C-alpha cells in the first residue's frame, strides 16, 4: 500500500508543510521538486491534476524548458460522458495547459476515459498501466473544499482504486465556474483511488486561497478520516504540502512548519 523505493532520495517520513506568502512562491517550490525529479530520472512517471490550482505550476514547468521526451504521465481523473474533445474535459485541459507546450510523446500520456463503454474494465486497465509503467514517481494533487484528492469525495474508501465516483453537490458547485452553470457539470467521474495515490512514491499537494484553508487544516492536523480524504496523506511517507498564506491560515501549528522549513539542517536538504 505504501510507496516503493525510489531512485531519488526522498526527504523524510513526515508530511512537509511549505508555507509561502503567495501562490507563485509556493508554486516555485513545487516546480523545483518536479524539475529535480526529471533531471535525476528522465523517464519519470508523473501523476497530474487539473483545475485552477496547478495552472501556475504548469506555466512554470513550461517556462523551465524541461526534457519531457521520456516522461510518462497519468492524470488523476476525468468526467464521465465528456469526450476528449469536449472543451471542459480534462483531456482538453491538459492539452491546452501543458501538453501542447512541451515535447512529450502522447503515447506516454494517460488520462481516464470518460467515454468508456465498460467503466470497471477501463478503470482496471488504468491501474494495470500505472503498474506496467513502474508506478508513479510523483503525484501532483490539488484539494477540494470538501477535502477530496483526485475526485475521492468524502467517505471514499481510504484503500480505493481507480473507479467511477459520484461528485458531491459542493464539488459540482465549485466546478460550475468552468462550465457556465452547475446543471452542466457531470454528476460522475472516473478517479484514481486513494489507495492508488498512496502508492505514488512522492505526493505534492498544492492549495491556494482562503477557500481551501479549512480542508487543508483538517487534512494536515485533523484525524485521518474518509470525511476528509486528503487526511490519508498523513500516512504517506513522502508528501509535501505547498501552501500560500491564505490556504495555511487555519493551521494551528503554522509557525512550527515555517520554522522547520526555514531551518532545515543539511541532512534534510535531500
Ligand atoms: C483535479 C482534481 C481535483 C482538484 C480539486 C481542486 O484533477 O483531482 O482534486 O485538484 O478539485 O480544484 P481547484 O484546483 O480547481 O480548486
């Protein structure tokens, strides 16, 4: 269930909370982690996310002109019923915001198939492809206002695998901004499970803005519970949480996390 050994040295066995004044500064930290992975492992397997949060990250990765030729990617999720050409599909999102700007082989790009006729078989196949690729080296994550990671909504099994999931009303309301109206947001999605995410060797969760503050505080400092699926990351041995000050505003121990990050001893700089 937990991360396999990696070719790169991973930081610690604790969640690392990185609080920066702005989303831009937090994104820079996250981009450096990815850039370093791609330098050390040119054929790395990256797990990718969509939504507003990783937009700055993708812009920064494009600007860095990294070598993507041998990189393989797996996206977290896709809406059921949206064809890859649909403007709000995550296929379109990834094409527009990352893939068309980098030199990646589209054979190495994987996104769940929202149009699959046999969804369970397609989900099983997605898991098989992740395994065949050698597992995910680094998974990029956002967090929903309800604590979801991927589209693992509250009460998702903490051991879940890629599957169909029903979106909560809160998530459909949050994502209505991309669709024009809430009625147009699909009710179902295919998402990697929490068990799938937990097998990534490294997780990089980003969250910005005051709307994420509560979900972040519960995920980092609350009990591990399926009511806040991101809280399961407390059990992951190599998760970094990159926050702006607003997303960090409800953390009880923010001063401690800031001090730890600003005073990392040499042995922790790996
Ligand atoms: C998207 C995904 C979701 C989002 C989350 C936050 O692939 O997996 O978990 O990361 O809904 O969305 P934004 O970034 O739009 O606030």
